[in-house]
């Protein structure tokens, strides 16, 4: 049955490999089930209900992506979008969390329409191959920044923005230790290297009394305080129009960039960068966003942490399905999951970043009209802390440099359209 559903042998993978890949992806992104509810609770939402909504919305997105699109891409409520939900829309603009959920619902509906009419597919296919390679490397640099920050290896500085943290303290040392464990195990072709490193570091942290044991199983909290509480009528007001389009725009390009990066890493795109079943993949996160808003959580989107599963062999939707099952089980194992510290996953994320940066070898560095836009994406994605901004600035740089280098024929009509839209977006945002 699994062979028929996911074409495992045709993709050159096995059930064991896909399960390990799914577990690896899940462990690297499980932090969201704690971060997202905590952030939404600051907007006035019930913490327990938001926790359950986060788990169920993530599972729904993963199941659609796995069974319908057959991609090893996991979904969950997105970081950044949840911050905009709480600090931008509710606390910043003064809207209720119910109307913010209504805006998420409307953006999901618009997202789905754009997917059905192949607008999103057109956007992704319109991105030149060199920019697709750039997006993968830019996200790699972005992941490296997140990993180093989570581990405490780099910290904020009022003078220089960032500086070296106290790398002699336990957290940074364990993160570095986990990174070296992964490197050593991967060299020996141990497919579960990432998962093992997270487990080993968590056990070490427990042995050093750095994390507390809270038990293993508990009944999930009630979801009733948030389910079906969205206020669509309030979201239709003129003052909410910019909010709806902000959710839509950011999710569009964050998801597009993630999808490009994961498929490039998994080798699922053809030699021209085209991706099969793209329409189905693009419909998965919009459908999950709609379901999530009804349940009571912010925008559900594709997770770049999916690359960690791909890096250990995940190639089919079975990987995503495994992640979805884990999210459902997480509702009952919340106390145990709380033991996994951020630095335990930081080493895994940093290793994935190294793998993503390998795409730089495909760039023709002798052609400045290629090298410059790639460099823009590579630098601006982590420095703006936004995949969407990195892509936008890269597209603008690509068009400008190609025109100035008398290579206008390499700029397609679709790239021109995207460039104009991005310029307008930055001008009026």
C-alpha cells in the first residue's frame, strides 16, 4: 500500500529511510509547538487551546502534502507570521485575535485561489535556475544564523548588532558537540545521525541538570476556547485589508522559497528546475492555513527544517506523513518534548545549513550577472531575517544586473512582472 501511495522504489528510498527522515524533520521543528502557543497567548488566546491547534494544523498540512502532493515537506504554523499576528496585528494595530484569525482565514482562501488558478505555480516556475540555487544557499545562511542564535554562540550587541557569545558555557558547548557528532556519524553513513545527535545532547543536558524531567504523557488541553472563534466579518473591514495581504504576501514567498530549496536538495526537480505535482504542493499549505485559522492558530506554512529530513534520505510524502503523525502524538507527549533544549537542535540545523550552502558550487562565479544576484540573496536572506525579502531583493538585483550587462534576453516577461511587483512592494510598504 505504501509503495502504491508514495512510489518508494521509483524514488530510490525505503520505508525505514522515510521514517527516519520524518522523525528527523519533526525533531528539528518540534520547537514550534511550544513557541507558537506562547506567542499567541500574548495576543490573549488560551495557551492550551493554541497548543492543540498548533499540533492539529501542522498534522493536517503534513498529511495533505504527503498523501496529495507526495513531497517530503512538513508544515506547521510559521515563525515570523505568528510574530506579525501577535505583535503587529493584535498588540500593534489593536485588532482582536478573533479578527486576526479571520484575516488568516481570508489570506488562506486567496492563497488557495491563486494555487488553483496556477498563479503561485507561475511565480515559482518563473524564477530562473540561478536564483533557485541562490534561494537554497540564502536559506542555508539563514538557517546557520538561526542555529548559532539558538545555541547562544552568537548574541545581540547594541554596538555591532551581533557578537560572539559565551562559548564556554554549557549550551553553546553542547550545540558544538552535537554538530561534530553529526559530522562524524554522517561520514560513516549513519542515516539517523541528526536524530541521534539531538537525543545524545538532550540526555547530556538532563544528566547535567540543565533540563527538567516533567513526565512523559498527559491528556491534551481543550481546544474549545479557540476553535471556530475567528471573526471573518471584522477581517473584511477596510482597515484589515493590508493585514490580509501582508499574511498572503509573506506566506507566498516564504513557502515558494522553501519549496524550491527542499526540492532542489532532494533532487525532485528536473534539469530545468521544474517541479512535478507543483500545483498539489502549493495547495497543501493554503488548505492547512484555512484549517488552522478555524482551529485557532496563525498561518500554517512549509518549513525549511524539512531539509534536515531530506538530508538523511527523505524523498517522498511518507516523510511528511510521519511528521504529521508525530504532531498528533505530540498532543499527548508534551511534557517529554519540553525536555529538548534549543541547543540540542542547533547543531542539526547548522549541519543542514552546510548542506544547503553546497549549492554554491553550481553557480557560474565567472559571470558577474549571475554571481551578483546570488550574492544578494545569500547575504540579504539572513541579514533581513526573511526568506521573502531575500528572494525579492535577489529578483530585483537579477533584473537590474542583466539589463545593465546587456543581457536583457535572459530576463523573461514573468521576471519583469515580479521585479515590478517587488519594487512597488518596497516602495509603498
